[in-house]
C-alpha cells in the first residue's frame, strides 16, 4: 500500500517510523517532510496547506491512504478534499476539526453538554473585553479563538498584562484573524496532563498519558514554546482519574460532537488539568500533539496503521490498542533564541546507531548535509522500564548529537520523577 503523511515535523517523523512497522505498506510519502524524515520516507515539496496540490499528487500517485497530521490542513478541509476523491484518511473532516479550530466553539460545546472546563466569557468587541477585565479575577487566561501555532494563549498575572494581551490580539492583530474573537477564562490550578485518544466517532481508546514541558527554560521559566520535551506516562494521571475522564470528559465529548452533526474520527487530544475539583478540559486538539506523539507512539505495541484504518472504518471497538508498561522521555534540542529568533544552517551530526531514537523536526539537506532549518530541531527519545531510565537514556542520546547553536532543557522529567516518588 502507498501511504501519504501530510506534515513535516517531529510528530510526523514519529508517525512515519511507527507506520513503517506495518509490512503491507510499501511506500510512504511525506508532504513536505524534512531533511531528517527523508531517511524514512520519500519527501515531496508540497506544503501541508496546499490542499489542491496534495489532492493532485494523491491522485497521480494512486495513494491508498492518507494521514493528515497538522491542525491547519485539517481545519482547512484536507480530509474532505481527499475523501471526495475516494481516498480514505486518518483525521477529522473540517466540520469536526473545528473543535480545535475555534476555542469559542469548543468552550460553548463544553458548556452546552456539561463537560468540565474553566468558567469563561467570549468577546468580539475589544472595549467590552477591557471593561470586563476591570473586575475579572486575576490571574486570568486570554485565548485567541483560532489557530495560532500554539502561541495564542496568554496567562496574565496582572490586570495590566491581561489588558495588554487583549489589545495585542484584538487591535494589533498579533495572531491575525485568529484574535478577532477571544475567550477570557478562569485560571485553573493543578498538574497538567495530555491524553491523546483514538476514536471512530463511537468508541474512544485513550493512549498512554504524557506530560509536556512548554517553557523554554529550566524550572519552567522563559517563554512558552511548542514544547521542549515530554515524558510518558504522566504520574498524576492515576487509574481513578482515568476512569473519571472517560466517564465525564472523553465519551461525553464524542457524543456531543455526534449530537452536533460533527462526528469526529481520528486522534482527539485532551489537554487536561487535574484541579482540586477534579479533571477539567483546558483545550482540545484535533490531531496528535507535538512533542507528545514522540513519547506515546514508541510505547504502542499494537499496529498503528490497523488502528488508523479502524478509526476510518468505524471498527475501533474490535481493534486492539495496547501499550507497553515502559516509560518514555523526549528531550527537544532547539536552536538558541527559539521561540523568538534564531540562526539556521548549522550542520547536524546524528550517529547512525542513535538515528532510530531521533525524531527530526526542523532540518533540511544542503550540499548533501543535514542542517538546521527551524526552532525545534529534533527530539531525542528513549524508552525504558522506569521513568528514571528513560530520562537518563534520552540525555545520553543528547550528548551524542551535535549542531551549532543548540540548546535544550536539562530538567525534562524532573517534575514527573518527583511526583512519582
């Protein structure tokens, strides 16, 4: 079978490596892929949002199945376009991808169907939002309605910061059209948990839980990033919490989407906070998280392609989804200056014996050499019977990989290790 994976980051590299384990798959194309992914798939220089070109390529190559991994093409209707050509896909259609594409939609969905989340207000007028902030509880959370590359959420510690965030989004258009509508919501406290789940619109099969590290610096300092590392499983996600989430959040969400005529098939990501009042939804994503995928998929013992097909065909209830009891750790190596500005073009050295454990995100091939081309360059991933072993193994890998201007956090997994003791 010929498979096409849309996207070009570390998440897509992790998906492709896992798909390669299926013997029925004869060829994998990555659109656009990257210099590191080229080791595991045929990269095609078509952008993830170039839906017409993607569709034409799929028809020309007689693609049997497509995996649409990033949020942008999902929200733009890439699955719809491919389905219209008779190509089955992993991922939701646009009407279901709105669960991530609009925070206003997802918050209103949760309110309507009684799914636990933070209290909130929606604003389409800047003056009304600023007026509301005069008396709103502080700290507070300001969210741009639409997609904003993971940067459209600001936690405001002071009233002044909250007002600046609103002005930045609604007047200065920091996130373009995504900030035309905003959500101002209650600041929740407690440990955060990421739970990716497979769903065919009827059955929900959660993957192993994970813990992301968003801040650029050690000790959770510095700017928010797309993620500087992850560990799995998350020690705060106990069997009791998992049962509560399935009963009060996961199944109700899938049922709510069905009731709205927006059946969701693919990977539904639940960003949760374990508050003193129980688990609550911080956000939904309509796809695999990045870098959560890099620790979750290496622990998957079942066949990823079979599971993906089951979500498409509505047969997930009859399909095995089994995970290892091991732990995993991913340490992101980034370009100094990320997430603001950084230099590119440094040669990357990855020893052959470590390549299977490296998921490349921001790299290109220049003059036959792999060079940096992004902020988050790669993730070093290790699995082990214990979390301690996984963390140590990931950092051993990092020591063996090199490129100019590299930086990484030294404390990935430290919080999870402390919680697990």
